[in-house]
């Protein structure tokens, strides 16, 4: 399987960590998904929230919502007739929030000016990675540092 990883960090932007409290991720994803239901229906696709309801993290909620909504928007608007899953995993080095697209032979979902999304991810102390796997689809993930784990 061929795997492509794309990572970019805006070099001129310093990370900014807003004072945040621990928050559950599942309800945020659920709220974001509601706003994308009409687009998903139009594209004959559906979205699944696979985030554990007990999953907690520390991040600026508005910035996180901006980044995740852009990842969802790109995943939905550039595909059709697919299942899009949102998942989150805690690892020793941090948190990985992924938007998984089940489209075989699909190669990219980055559209328009993605630099604002990358800068927002960096302000959260994270980065965006895009993994393409032939015949398995693609995962766009937001990786956050271990300090985001609560």
C-alpha cells in the first residue's frame, strides 16, 4: 500500500495557547455534524461520530471547532457517496482527531486556502496530517500535543 503523509506548519506563526478547561469532544463533533447534514445528504454521503463520549481534552473550543469544521467541510464537499468517520485517539505523545474517508482511489481533500486552517491548528499546539492509502481511503488528522490530554 502506498501511503502519503502531508504535514505543514506555518513558520512565521508562534503557537498561542489560550487558557482552556477540559471539555468533552463528542458533543462538539455532534454539533458540527448537524451543520453538515444538508451537504452530506446532497452528496449522498453520511457522517459517523466514533468519538468516545468520555473523551476529554484541553483546547480552545472555538479554534478547535474552526479546524474540525474545515476538515469535515473539505471531506464532504470533495467526495460523494462515502462514509466519513470522525474518531479520536489518545496516545503517549498526544491526541489524534481523525476524519476518515472511505473512498477508494480518493487522493486529496485540501481545497481553497488551507493556510488559515493550518495556522489555527498550530495555535492549538497541533498539526494537520493527510494520509492516503490506496483502496482504503484517506485520513485527515489533527494531532495535538500531550498537554491537551486531560
